[in-house]
């Protein structure tokens, strides 16, 4: 969902809290227009709503698979939506809430089979050829020094480019970036540019991702 929203020019993600303390701090300081709330945070809904009302923030509650308690919280939030709703519905709903509307109904759309490609296409259009080459090298497990050598830049230049790439794709680290671009087929042309022969080797990319995942775990 974050990646789909990050692809929209008029929507900016200001935070993705993973704990109630992070959520309350972010809500109190970032003055977001819309808070997309997982049902895992419902135990603190009263406290969340107090801050949201003070900041004029709309709350969109996501219904997880198997949830049976969400409907009773509907009056306390501005919208309720199933997590399986397709990308266009999510974006339309968030824009509607940001304008002061309400969506007090469950949306049970089936996942859009074209959602993956549409997200990938829009994100790819926002990335420069240099950024695509950097992404391809990241997926192959290259370090910043190696990437800088391949693209004719410096390590600091690569770090700056990666920050811009993270913003454009809505991810937070190299592992999430690798998984995102592979899932959305963004690497097809980028990998050809970075590795003229052969095209993307799925096993090599998988091994590189596993290595990145291991390093992130041990660190």
C-alpha cells in the first residue's frame, strides 16, 4: 500500500509507525491529513482519536482478514476498508477523506490483477536511467563503492541517489527496494543497462536479496 501511495504525485507518506508510541508521536507532530490505521492498534483507538480530532486528521481503518470486531468501531473513524481493496479504490478513498469526506462502509473489492504492473509502470516513469542502473546493481548485491565505480560516481553520490530512490518507491532500505522492484518488474530494462549480458539472473538476484536480508538481521 505504501508503495502504491508513494507513486501518486499528490500524496506524501509522512510516517509508517510500527508501535503505538511511534504512532502517537507521529500523529501529534506531523499533522497528517489521513491516518491509515491497522486494526492491531484498535486497543488505543480512543487515545488515537483524541489526537486525530485535535489535528483534524481523518482515520481510515483497515479491516484485516478474519476481523469480526471492526464494524463496532465504525462510528469512531472516518472510513473502513478491507486491506484487499484494489489500488485505485485505496487512493480514491484517501483523497476523499483528505477533502473532509467520509467512507463509512466496508469495501470488498477483489485485488486488481493489473495493479502490480500499473504501480511498477508509474514508479519506473519517475526514475531516471541512472537511478534504474543503481537499482539493478543494488539488487545484484553491489556495495556503494562498487556501484559508484560502475556508474562513474562517488560513494556519497550513490548515497544521495539511494535516498531519492527510496522516496520515489516508498521503501526504507536496500532489501525492501530489491523486493519491491522485482515484484513490480521494474528491473527489466534497468538490468539490461547494468549487465549487458546476460539479463537478470533470478537466482543471483535471490541470493543477493537473501544476503542483504541476513546482513540486516545480524545488524
